[in-house]
């Protein structure tokens, strides 16, 4: 049989049986048609104009989704946390940006804005519930109580109260100035313990050091504490934390920690620049009286749970625990020269 006739017969067979068979196969589910990527449209407006809309999103864990953001009013810096590393950067009014994300595990995530967009900027949040597709009706519960915060409560430490330092250094303590001295003298064992330093304020450590080494002058003692408090913190960690500080904290506490960020006037206008006992809330991190009387654990708790009665928002839904500790390490650089 000529080759052309063979080819013609093959084509005819494919047309007569192949096409109907393929159609029947798809209809019966023999072949899996590729599923379209689900797209969720989100409007990101300033809180006065409704904030994120919708403010609660439900997405299946383990499945990729596309989030598409449109901005109708002012510039927002849109990010998703904690621990996802998703930051779309600035999205200007009239602009649309999108990202594709897979939430690996069921849980509760937070959609938030990273730039000062209005006096109510800290209300610029939305919740993303990633549910288990096998149990879609099961509610996503937030994680349990933070053990550091729970320990402070158990010890009777008021996280929201002022913890001023009674004694402060005459000048900013320097880690480099004291490194050689700290390695020569016999330091109290507790000061060498990172866990002890985490739970004790520098002011307490200064008192203990002066009591143990009375011949040491006060400024040298503060210099040694600067060395100890920052000794185990890599510069790369401080650099990363400084970037997080610029996004999350500088709006109120100021870029240099002077407490004169653009959000301070907004807090005062709303009556939120005060502690629950009526005292004025200090946002100056470069003030030694304000910072040196508190502990790393205390500031960790303040960052994660926010300040009750003040405009300090809670960053627990945004930052991982390690990111929070890194931010605490960065706070000490406002008091100690690395």
C-alpha cells in the first residue's frame, strides 16, 4: 500500500476515534485538566478609607495563590508575615502589584503596611487564615501564649510600666573602648551568662559590677557592659534588624532613636502618648534613663504585645521570635556603641 494512503488512514482513524475518545476521557475525569491559579483581589487603602479590603482572607495551605493589590489613595508598602519574607515594596496610588505565595502550613498570617500612610497607620492590617484543605471548616487558632511574656507576668513584672534607670553613664558607653579591659579583669560569673543578661537590666548589671569591683570607675563599668551586651551579636544581624527598625519603629521612635518620628504628633492628638497610669510615654530610645532600666526580655515583650494604653502596636503577628530578638539587639545600639 502506498505510504500516502497509510498516512491518510491513520489520520482518519485519529479523527474518528481519537478526538471523541479524548473528549470522553476528560468528561469522565481520565485526564486532569490544569487548574487555573486562584487570584484574590485586595484593595489597600488608608485606614480612614477602609484599610485592606477584604480584611480577612481564607486561602488553602499548600496551594499557590495570587494576591493582587490595588491602591486607590496614598502610597503603601505591603508585606506579609511572620517569617515569609514577602515584601512588595512601595505601591503608589493607582498602581497594581501582585505576588504569588504558598502558605506551607495552616496558620494565621498578617498582611500589613510598612510605611507611614496616615495618622492611623498601625491599623493598616488584615488577617490571612491558611486552612487545611482536608479540614476546611476547622478554625485556624493563633499560637499559644509567648513563654517570655508569660514568664514576665508570672514574675509580676508590669510590661507596660516605666522602668527608669536610677544611674546612667556620663557618656555613651563604648564596646570597643572596653574590650581589652573586659578580657583582663575577672568579671562576675553572672555577667558572662547570656541568659542572665537577657533577664537583667544594664542598670542592675552596673550596680553588681561596681559592688564586685569597687576600684573600677563608673564609666569603665558602663563600657564593659556595652561590650558584654553586644559581644555575641554579629554585625550582619544588627544590619538586618536596623532595616526592620526603619520599617516598623522609626515612624514613632525616630530614625536616630530620638523619639521624634512623624507618628508622635498623631499619637499625642489621639491621647495615645501616655502609659496606662497616666504618665507620658517616652518614645526616645536614645535616653539612657528610659532604656537602661529595662531588660531585653521586657523589650521583647513590649514589641510582641504592644503597649497597653499607648499607641505602641503589637508586632507579634508580624515578626518571628528571632526577628523580635534581633530588633531588641538593635535597640541596645542606641545606648551602646558597638
